[in-house]
C-alpha cells in the first residue's frame, strides 16, 4: 500500500512541477510580447510609424518632404505604413511563442491564428487618386467613407419654460386680477 501512496505522491509532485514550469513559460511569453514593437517606413521614407504588440500606434514621424504631398495622399500613405507594420506582428508573436512555450502549444497556436486574422497582410500598394476637393479631410479606412451615411440633421432643442417663483408677491388668491 505504501508503494501506491508513494507513486501517487510522485505523480502529483511531477504534475505540480510541470504546471509551475508551464506557468513560468507563459509569464516569460507575456513579458516578451509586451516588449514587441514594430517600426516601418513608407517606400519613399516620408512616413515612419511605430506600433506596439497590440497594433496600436505609438510613434509617427512625417518628414519635411511630405509638405509637397496632398493631404489625401499623405493620410493614405500613413495608413498603408501602419498596416504594413501591423502585418509583421503575427510573425513576431510566432517567434516569441516558439522561443518560450513552443510551437506545439494549443493556446499559443490560437493566439497566433487570432493575430493573423486581426493583422492580415496589407493590400497591394496602389497610387491614391488625387482628391477633387483639397479642403476635404478624412481619417480612417477609405471603405468606411463610401459606406457612411450623411449625419442626421440636428434635433431642435426644446425651449425651457420658466416656473414662477414660489414666493409670488402679488397674491390674488389664485384668481385673475380682472375679476
């Protein structure tokens, strides 16, 4: 009977040790993922962006040579450069996971798949047509601008009615002054 108890104790100790080692590997992976940063430049070096592991913009540098560009062209170039930087995140995550928890881990594979869905390869680099109106500024993906409906007209504000003061000095007993 003692052999069975000893074997169970060893099995539990072994299982506990494996769980602790796995937890340490996940903590190391999380720390390394937080350190991921990607910097990307536009083909003409006009725009430089830096993003973090979540794909959020943490730095934007626009060179002086951008003064000669139209606003629409520059904003499209910024968005393409951000997308190119974000598309590198899955590769960096996969490398981090391989170094810490391994490539056979199901959780790491799920994280990598989600990153690929969230940060797909950017579309092919195409020339942006010049905007017809130089005064028009739009921010965000171009597809959203086409689908966006015009904003609804503003609703008229209700007029506020004033209540008579509670201490009204002309006490007519609730009757009209004409009666």
